């Protein structure tokens, strides 16, 4: 075991040769490297698999021995500053290492197929491997300054991968927005590091915690300065984990490739903020103001993320806001001091959300193969529907992830989210009610996404031949079932299809009847369309299932989503700790908390009944609103009563439109930043430009121009006569005499 710990410092360096070799190959042998580009998948996966085996081995020893290993070496030493480097191996490091490697391997396998036709294939894998190196370096760091270095490297990789398709203006703007927003938090993080060094004189975690706690308990430090430094330190995780008010970058980050969204912006990088708060919790826990602030920001993020996910049409942005909300649950748990619950939800959410993002990538991958579906349409859930018949495996995987995130047993997120909600009742009933209600909201918007994509029938976007109006149609075959209403006469519609290169192609659709979407229609026949395209008859192609490589990654994540919750369950009624609690004993003891936390099954069943009930209520509302079969319930008197109440133009329309506009416009937070920050910064820049150009540069430039004009005037006065010069000189002396007098 000592041998394993001794060489654990090499963990972050193992994936590093891949980006180095790709860079050297592109520099020295560009043609050969590009021709053999698919071969780089194997070393990327192999090296990360070695790290995974290493991490699992370390974790198994830690479960049995409850040990913590730290190695520190000198970096720079002088009279005023001492910096050290090293690596720390404890339960928190092992958890993050296993998450990074397992999800990373599956995403790399998935990406080999997903990115196979992209010209930036090599650049993608080089950036991914460098990200894994940076993330592993971050979680194994033993001091704050070392974490800050890898923190910035992780942010740089995120910037490069969000803007991977940098030729698209929207992607270029998204990566810039993410970069600038994170720099705000990182600047506060750096100031917090400097403030804590000023207080304690150390950056190593163990020394930092011990010195800081002693100073606080003995009242030997300025409490206001300590609170300010701790709050600035917390600003880094607020930005990195997309917490309010620095959350605005996460939806924009969805402009990168979908595997990036699954790895970086769902499972690992956004979890770095949660990791850092968990690492620094022994420092924060002695200042109640900071803990209350963390919990408050967490609960605001929970509600805000869930409410903003409601009206989203883009599948990835809906999942992004869901990620934001779940990260808020973790931050809430850390603010309450529920260290175990936060890390438990970190684990379960990482696998569930990675499954959902890879499932969304499979859907997008299938939709982009359809003629007429441009990249923006392939992510629009309104233009989907009925995909369960065409991509059944993806549908099953996505349903598993949806059930897990909704908190339905026995899936993974049920166990962890339920624990956070239960702990919140002991902390604050108000926070508990909000967290409990948001759990139902989570189930609602997740099943909204699922129903829009997979239920009903496949939707196409057509334009009438007069070009006046766009409409979505259910397509009904000529040979529809009896009792179905079809148009009595044949219609000729001009279909406006948009190719991937934004080139418009016009086709005549014949032998097909169309009908507008009717929510009261219980069942429609399978859509079918014959397209006459420039004289050639083509049958419309439906989305098809992704290839086996992509499905393999989703299948493994389905298994994780099913079974990873077991690590937090105690099956022994003799007060035996579960696997996760045994694993976290050293870290929990460092927080001076009671590590003997057992599961009372009777209390658990009582609490779980309420949480599952609110989840099923959210699912029912989702089915009621978004599945056509259940919309027939509107005929019931009870629902007619509600419909009449909300049909009032004054009450219903204002409430509905107000809530929808508030959610669709992202709570107007982006608009507020645009007006209060961006426009004011531009005005300030214009003022500074005027001062710099007209005053700072204007004074010396004005003196020079004045001298030039005076010289020009004086040269015409001089005529070369000495008598004139003497007279002029006498005139100047006379003026000077009267002025002095």
C-alpha cells in the first residue's frame, strides 16, 4: 500500500502524453497524423483506464484502513514566502478521481463515433486529454496555490471546447461569455487565497485549517477580514459550479459538442466547485455566516435552475438548467454541513446527468441525419416527438436517467436527493419546503423533455405555398384508420426544407394529407410522406438508432444509474455503516461531526413517501400537459373548473404569460447584466477614451500644435531688418514693464 501511495503523484501525468504527442505529430507530420487520426482514441482510453484502476485500488485501501496520505515538497523558499507542491490522497480525492476517469472513459468511447466525421477530431481528443490531466491535477493538489493553477487550466480547456466550432458566431460568443464570467469568480478566488495567506501564513490544507480554526476560536484575528477572505474564496466555486448570480455562462456552454456537455459541464468540471467547497469545509464551518451564505446561494440556485428549465425548447439547455439546479442541491447540503449527502448526490448526479447528455447527443446525432434538419432544428424538442419508435434503446436509456433525476426509486438520485431534503428539515423548514417543492418541479420538467421527444408522433416543419405562415403538422396517411378525420380534398403544400449548409430546397409533397396538431386526438397513424424532389421520388427517412459504440457508453451509464445508489444504503439493521460512510470517516472526523450515521428504515420510508409523492405529482402534471392521450382529461368537470379560472383574460393570461416570459427570458438576469454592466462598461470605456484622447494626449499634442502655429505666424513677422527687430523688442519690453508694474 505504501508503494501505491508513494507513486500516486503520477496520476495527473498519465493522460498527458496524448495531447503532447498529438501536438508534436500535427507540427512535424501533419498529413500522417490526420490520416491516422482514429488511432489516437485507443491511447486516450488506455491511459485514462490505467488512472481509473489506480484510483480504484487506492479507494479500496482507504475503505479498509481509513487512511489519508499527503506528500509535500518545497517549491520556492525565501524569507517572505514559502510555496510547496505535493499531492493529497484521501476519500474526497478518490471519489473525484473515480468520477473523472469512469465518466471520461465512457465519453471518449462515445466521442470516437460522435466526432468521427468532424474535421477537428484530433483537436477534440487533444483538448479532452489535457482537460482530464488538469482535472486530475486539481483534485490531487495539496494546497490552494496548486489548486488555483489547475483551476485555471480547467477553465482554459472549457473555453477551448465550448468554442470548438469557433467558426459559428454563436459558439465564439458563448466561449467568451463563459471565460469572462468565470474570470470574475476566479479573481475573487485569488483574492481569497491571498487573504487567507495573510491570516495564516500557510496555503497547505492541514496547516491552514488548524491555524485558522485556532485563530477564530481564540479571537486572534479580525473577524470581518476573515469573513471577507472566506467569501472571496467561495466566489471561485460560485462561478465554476454555475451558482447564482454567476450561472449565466452554463446554458451558453451547450454550444460545444454534446460529449463536452456530458463530461465537463455535467459530471466533472462543474463539480470542481462542489469539490473545492467540500475540501475547504473545515475552514468554512467555523464561520456560521459563510455557511448560511453557502446554503442561501444553494437554495436560490435550486429554484432558479428548475424554473428556468421549464420553457426551454433546446434539449441541451433544458438539461443545463437542470444541472444548475442539482448543483444547487449539493451546495445547499454543504451549507447545511451535510458533507456526506452532498458528496453522495455529486456521485449519483454525475452518472445520471452524463447518461442524459449522452442520450441527448444520440437524439441530436439521429435528427441531424434527416434532410431538412439543420443543427438548430436537431436540438429543438418542439420539432421532435414520437422518437420512441425509431430510437428505442436511446429512449430506454433516457427514461432511466429521467426517472433517476426525478427522484423515483430505486434509481440513484432518489437516495441522495432524499437525504438532502431530509437534512434540510432539520436546518430550516423554509429551505426544506423550497427543496421539497423543487423536487416535484424537477420531475415535471424532466418528463416534459421526455414526452416532447419520445411521445406522440414525429413532427415536421412546413411552410404553406403562399409563404405566409409556418406550422407544425401531424402527418396522416391516405390509408388512415376509420373514424379519423382527414381533409376531404387533396392538398398540395410546398415544403421548405433547410439543409445543413443553410441552402433552401423546395419540394412538392404529394399523396399526403395534413392536419394541424390537435391535442384532443388520442392516437394517430404512423406518419408517412412521399417527396417529389426535382423529379425523383424519395421516401422521407426517420431518425435511426445510433451505432453500437455510442450505445455501449449509454448502457454502462444505465448500469451506474441503477446500482451506484447502493454505496449509500445500509442493508444491515444492526447499525452498520454503509460503504460511503465508511469511506468518508476520516473527512467527517476532520469536520468534528458524528460519523456514526445509520439508516433508520422506518423513518426513511416515511420521509421517502412524501418525496416520491411530490415527484409522481410532477410527473402526472407533465403527462397531463404534454401527452395528447391524457389531454382528454380536460373534459372532466374538475379540470374544466381550472380551465375556466385560468381562461380569464385578466387573471389567467397575465399569470401564464408573466411566468412564461420570466422563465423564457432567464428571469431577466442576462438582460439586467447587459444593461447594468455591459452598457455601463461601454459608456465608461467611451469616457476613458475621451479623457485619454482629448486630455491626456490632447495637452502635449495641443502644445505642439500651438508652437507650430506660433512659429508659422512669427516667420512672417520677421523681415530681416535690424531696426524692425529693435522696435519689436522695445515694444515687448514696454508691455512687460506695464504688466510687472
